[in-house]
């Protein structure tokens, strides 16, 4: 673990909530709500003994299939010197993980890998209901704003939806047209922005991100059945709407990324 006359004496990649509960030395962990979703906030902790001055530091997070999933840096980090410990911490909120299981964190100085540590990426069980205000916003209103964030800007639209067992279901027309709603960014986005509204008012209640999974086959058919019951302006029997949606509309399952 040596670099010149220095070394990395401690490092960890740790979910923020787990760190608060168990401390810096807890087993390394990152939590996601679904494969391909943005991880819940985690921190990269490292204690360096390295020559005094600014050194270029970088952290590579590597998946079980040996793919670099996320990079932290490169960044200029000031080291206090070989006789002192330099504690550095970086909170990461924008990392996306496609795989669960044992990952590696590689720590680089001046482009050289100095050390590696292991951490686990784990799926958080989806609760049957969300925390208070989130649950209320989805149960007490027929409309939410939903869409995507692109280049730092949100593209959302008011849409009807279905909410069941902690997940949000959205219908989105593949080709925009007057027959049915189109949700910005769906079905191609891996993550959506959701804003709930206060019942009877066009003011926002809660804002959160959600991982997106596009349904197919039997899952599409099952979701269409309970979505059609939520379609307030539907004309004709339910099956006519489902038949019209089939092949022309995507159905997306959204798993909210909210505090447990």
C-alpha cells in the first residue's frame, strides 16, 4: 500500500446511514433500490500518509464483471505529510450501479493504484408502503408530475398513475399524440423525477427520484389491468383501452428512492 514514502492506512466505502449507525469501520456497503438505479448516498473515506502538498487523487469503483462503474475525481487533494494522517471524505450521490455483490474500490495517487478495498452493493428491500408524506402524496391525488433530469434541468409533465405496494406505475405513449399521455424521458430513462402534489391544489408536496423498469409480457398485461381502473377519463369498457395501449404504450414501474 506504499506510495513513494507514504501509504493508505485506512479506507472504506460506506452507506451514509450505515456509517451513522455503525461507525467508520462498519463493513463496506452501498445500497440501491434496483439494478441500474442511483445508489443511496455513500461516503468514500480514506486516511493517507503521503508527502506534503497537493497530489492528484482518484477512486475507481469496479463491478464484479470488472467494469468501472463510477469514478470519484481526479481531484487535487492536499496531504499533511508522512508524519500526519490526512483524513479525506467524499460523499457520492450520483453513482449508478448495474450489479449487486462484491465490488472493488481502487485508490489512485498520481495515476497509480495504491490500494484496493472491497465493498458490497446490496438491494434495499422495497417496503410495502413509503414514509408518511410520500405515501400521502401518492394516495390522495390522482396526478403527479413525472419526467427526467437532463443536463441539470428537469423535464416533467402532469400525469395520471397507479400506486401499489410502494411502487408507482406510469403509462406513456411511445409516439406522442392526443390519445394518451406521454411522460418525458420514458421509456428510455433509467431514472425518473417524481413530484407529488397536495390534494386539490397545484402545489408540490414531495419530490423524489425513482428507478425505472419498463414492463413487458405478462407484467405489462398485469399492470395494464390495474392502470385502466385509474384512468378517470376512460371511454368504453376497460378491455378496449388495454387493447389500444398494447403495442402503442409503454408501462414503467418506478421504485422510489426515498429515506427508509
